[in-house]
C-alpha cells in the first residue's frame, strides 16, 4: 500500500498539470485525468507542445 503523502503529492501534481491544461482543448478535467492515467510529467510535456484554444 502506498504512503498517503505520496498519493497526495501525486494528485497535487496532477491538479497543477490540470490547471495548465485549462487553456487547451482538453481543459482542466481532461488534463487532470490524463495526468493520473499517464504521469503528470508526460501530460505537462504534451501540453507544452499543443496550442492554446482560441
């Protein structure tokens, strides 16, 4: 079983990535869910490579 601090930190990083994703086509929810499924780092790089929605 994972330590609660690790889980809270991971979800916090996912939420930060979600905030960065709110100006993208995925939005906050999509970026947050993808960050949980993949990793926050991969999704953050993906968001940096995409254009903001207009």
